[in-house]
C-alpha cells in the first residue's frame, strides 16, 4: 500500500529529523532578531519621513511573510530541478543585471542603480544574480569536474560568465556584491578540485582588480583613508564609521537596553539597513553582538557540513550548491560586520537575515530552504541505500540458489 504521508514525515518516522534542526533554529533566530532590531532602529526615522513609527517594521513583516511563503515552496522543489535549469537561471540573472542599468527601469538610490521597480516594491537585481550564478556554477562543476581538475580551460569557462556579471555589477555600481560573487565562485571552483597554483594565480588577479577599483575613483580613495582613521574627518568621510564606533562604545558589555539607542536618532546613517549591527551592539552590548556572531557561525558551519555530507554521498551538485550558498552568506556577514566594527571600508552590503531589505531576505531564506531540502534528500538517500543493498544481496543469493 502506498503511503499518503508527506515524504519528510516518513523520514521522521525512521528516526531522523527531516531537516537540520541547528540550521533551521539559527536562521529563525536571526530573522526574529532582525525584525526586533529593524523595528527598534527605524521607529524615529519612519516617524520623521513617513508619519508612522512602524512603517519599516510593517514592510519588513510583510517581507518576512513573503520570504517564508517562498521558502516553503522552495523546500518542496527537488534539487534536480535546480540542476536542470541552471543555464536558464544564469540567463535570468544576466537579464536582470542588464535591465537595472536601463534608465526608466532601474531605480537609482544614493548614486547607485541597483533596483528594478515593481510597483511599491523594489527588486535588487544583484541578490537574484548571485543566487542564479551559484546554481549555474554548481551544475557546471558536476558536468565538467574532470576538466576543472586537469586543465585551464575547465577553470576559464565559468570565469567568463562571472566576468560579465562582475562588469554589470560594477556598472551599477555595487562593489560589495561583485567582491562576494567573485569570492563565492572562486571558492566553489577551488572546492571542486582546481589546482592550488591555478587558484593562487586567479586569487592574485582578483585582489589586483579590487585594488585597482579601490584607487580608480577619488571617493573610493577617500573611503579607504577614512577607514584607516575615521576620526581624522569625523563629520566628513569618516562620519559613518565614527558613529558606528560610538554605538559600540556606548553599548559596553551588556548594552543600553532595547529601544534605548541614541545613535539611531539620526546620528548613524542607514541604522536599520547596513548599520543595524551597530545599533544591536549599542542596545545589547558586546555580549549581544557576540551572540549574533555565534548564530552566524553555527548556521554557516551547518551549511558547509551538509555540503560535505553531500560530497561523501557522491551527490556533487548538492554539495557544490550548499558550498556556494554558504560562501555568499558567510561573505556578506563577514563584510557587513567588518564594516560595522571598523575592520573594513564601508560597503553597501546588508547583513543576511538581519538587515532591512526584502530582496536580500527573500533570496537568503530561499537559499537556506534549498540547503534544508538538500539535507532532507541526503537523509532519504542514507535510508534507501541500505535497503537497495539488501535487495541486491537477496537477488544475488536467489540467482546463486537457482544456479545450484
């Protein structure tokens, strides 16, 4: 008799949890923390600009509901679907990056054209493009794994679409997304078996490109100088970093308490987006900031462990896909937190699952949902494989008995 129960319930009945509990719990904790901090950090700005304290909180609540709905759909999609349509998704990402640069379609905010208007909402093309690129590269590594491990041509082929994507991102400009995308693809190819000498050479070229971009424009040079000493010009180029450092200083060990931040009162720009981590550190102190770092560390380590388990089970597409998503989340978290603490120059990157922003939240939750699906399918494989082996042994035994 065929069971009508959902397949993940059957996995659970065999003594295995259908999804990784640590990954699910840490992602949920970060989303909840983000909602609380966005509400706290945005109330005064929302009241001043939009006449309602909860303007951003309501919008982010809608984004969370939309992201969860999309994640519930994504977790039911078999992984083979993503592998099959990787090239099509790459084309979708490319088209979005082109559209955002077209006047009248792409919306410009703070000097950057990164968003496509969808009525009252904005779609950040770079977030979707990174997602599409990871799926394509994961499929490419499976199809051309031997070529990647033995020749330059195998490495060069995925670098070509990467170069197109990076060029379009620089045209917006979105340098943070370009850096994260380059690091992600290089990390995936390296874990796919690229020779270390090749990896080192490409890494040096990428670092050289980043340095050239950093000094090519006067305003980027000014950012670098302010990063080295934000207090040299605390009301000019060093304003954001100096205000972020004040927030950390006011928070001390245990914080000023939820809602008691002073820096969010029009002192710290982008307090509910790029610098929400500084507000969190002010209100919950160094201890609260470290708890968030631990949550990210657990979440990302679980993603990489699931990727490693997929490799062990010869499910290479699943493994490379998990690695790619892990690199994106780790890269964005590292850069955003690094900027907030003054360890890196300012970049317009959101903190995954925690900063305000519908596109980032939607893409990040879908990536996590796909990794949860990978974990579920791997558990199914581990349950099915022993049964298949027993069936094969029984068949061989019956054949042997008939021969006798």
